[in-house]
C-alpha cells in the first residue's frame, strides 16, 4: 500500500515511477554445489585389511611374472636342447656319439656352440657346416689351459669361418690353409682335422700342442705343407714323410 502511495505521489508530482526491485533468484548451479565432505578416517583394522589386499595383489603379480619368465626359459632351453641333439645326430657320422655327448670333450663344446651361439645359420646339410664344426673343434681342443694369444675372430658367431683370422679359403669357401704359428695353442690336435679335405697348408709351429699326431692327417691328399715343429707332439706316420 505504501508503494502504491509512493507511486501515486511520484506520478502526482510529475516524476517517473520508481521501479520495483525484482525478487532474489537462485542461480542454477547453486543447488548443485556441495561443500567437500571430510574424508572418513580408516580404523586400524580397515588399514590392516587394505594393506593385506595390496600385499596379496603384489604377490600375485610377482608370481604371474615369475611364472611367465620360467615358462619362457624352459621353452628356450627345450629348443636349444632339441637343436643340440639334432646337430649331434648329424655330426655322429664324423665323430662318435659318446664323444659328442661328453661335456668335457671339445667336440661337444663345438656342437653346443653351433646350437646355442652360432648365428650364421648354416643348414646342417650345407657342405661347409662340417667344415665350421671341424674348425670349432680345433679351437676348443687347443684352449685346454688358457686362451690363444690372439683369437683373430675365431668362433665369431656372425662371420663365415673363411673370414676368421689365420684361415684362407678358396673361391668355393672351402678352407685351404690354416696358419697359426706361435700363438699359444695348448692341447691336442683333434682327429676331425682329417675332414678338411681341401686343406693344402697347415702351420702350427711354435705352440704348446701335445699328444699324438692324428692319423687322419694322412687322409689330406691335397696337403702340400705341414709344420708342427716346436710343439710336444709325438708319433710319425708314413703318410707324413715327404711333406
């Protein structure tokens, strides 16, 4: 009534009417806004249960990861073992199987190197596969007590044996010469050397090779030069006279 009276008085006095103040309205988001609630404090028992859950989850993850790693290792081990046995069966045509299975023999070490380390990827029916095996046997047979003074890439798993030092090959990638004088070779000469049928020159002068000269050397019909002086080798064969 008072406002109507004021409006009337203002109108009567020739003044514009005073606008009415609009009622206060609530912003649309105000009813959605909530003050953050204080987090509930966990009891010691609840903390213990959560800690147990974390430990159990971590333990489960560790077991799963460890199990996966063991499975991978077993698979790799089985693959390596299978490949080694396949190689041994093939090489059994040239070296007695009981020797190839004897872990103390250089022939076994060479076969295992071919199975586990060698990365050249020669097929076992490749003619130079036997050659690579023989040269590997020769290496393992002459490091009985200590390494060579200079290996010159012998047993390089990424290079063909014709690229190893001290080795010369013909155009057909067959070894024609091995010359390793005064290089600290120590051990014996393996009989498998007789399978290097293209060998023309063999120089092992001035090392510490001992034992008996293998008779298989006499089967190297292309051999033109042989120098085994200044070692501790014994045994001479009729087939070696004249070399």
